[in-house]
């Protein structure tokens, strides 16, 4: 196989189709007596991944492009309202497929994880913050890396050293990162079994601190490595894992720079969740395909984004 978009699309479609046939409960049931869909869920998921990889932030432009260039692979391309509705309904399926594809890679069982959160801006004007359907969930927060305030959400991501997502969550901008990490570790399907299988390391930044917090992680078999905070005694081995902290920053840069995370365009809770899940799935699918090809750099999207 080659590292090109057509090959990835074919492999992903076949895998999605097989997985959904084996696990029909992962797709929301359709109403009895309803119209039969002309495009399958596996095709919809593949279309969503290709949209993210090719950098189309507008669904209308993407579907026009698909009709002009991809009819050989997708004989039926839905109109924008139907496409949007189907993707929102498939948001839980995308999250499940992300975990499944990650488990199918040779690097998905790494026992060292990195964790961080990154801003997901949802608007800039005061009127947007007051009138948006996201108001109440989205809120004002501070982005230290850019030294600015923003209105929106935060994507909390736990991934392996190769960038394979282990778990993720969307929260308000002010959510406590420690509480969210605990929720990801206890609430994401499959993570509890992974942690129980053996000791794990989590590399985090200074915001993941606290004796009770670290004690709870230790009780679960997780060792936390983080930089020393002001006023603390020096923590051992800090200089060795500091370069690994840059991995999560690189993963976030992939999501933002190549998969347009901050240009999601979602205006409702369901819409934002679907679009963020679409981008996390696209990155996972690329890693999964590169791993099958035996590529040295698993998270490279160069072969798929043009």
C-alpha cells in the first residue's frame, strides 16, 4: 500500500464497514418505516475524515468538491443539511471508532501518556457570547501560551508518545484540568482496563498538582511526572521527561495547524462535539494507516493533506 489519500480512504472505508457490521449497536437506530439511506454510515465516516484531512472547514464547499472529484469513490454525496445531520448523529460512533482504530495500531498500548488541554475558541464578539447556543457551556478563559483571553471551550487530550489519542473531553474554558483528567480516566470506555493491565506514566504540566490528586492516580497504578512548582522540593527526573512534554504540544499543533481545530464552525453543542470528534478521528485514522504501512513517523499528514 501507498501513503496517499485514495489508499487511506479505501482502507478506512473497508475497516469501518466491517466494524459497524460487527457492532451494529454503535450506530444510532433509525426509525422503523423510515427511508433507506443512499449513503452508508461507513461512507459518511470516511467522507468526514477526508474533509478534515483536506482542510475543508465549510461543509458546502467540501460537498461541492466531493461531487466534482470523488464520485468514483462515493457515488452518492449528500446535500449539506443531510450531511450535517448525519455527522451529528454519528458523533458517538466517531468517538468509539477513534478508540478502536487506536487499539488496532502497534503503538496504541504504550504505557507512557502525555496530557494537556488546548483552547477551542467559539466566538470573539460580546454578542456571540450572549446569544450563542453554546453560552453556559462555553465561557471566558485564559490561554497562557498566547497570553490572551478567549471565549470558548477546552479540548483535554490524553495520548501516547506517538500521538495516538487515548481519551479526550470537551469542557468549559475554566474547568479544572485535574478533575477532567480523572473523568477521562474513569469515564472513557476501555481506559480502566488498560490501566488495570499494568503501571502507567502520565507526563503533565504544572497545573496537574495536588497531594490528593497524585494519591488518587497512584492508587490507580499511575505515576505522575510533572515540573516542580514554585515553593516545592525539586522533583526527581524532571530534566529527562521535559523533552517529552513537547509531544503533546506537537499533537495540539497538528490538530490546530493541519486539521483546523479552531475553525470548526460549530454553533450548537452537538455541532461542536461532532466537528471536534471528526478532527480527532482524522488524526487517529492517519496514524492508524501510517502504522499499517510501517512509516517511521506515525503522525505525519503530509501525504494526505493536499
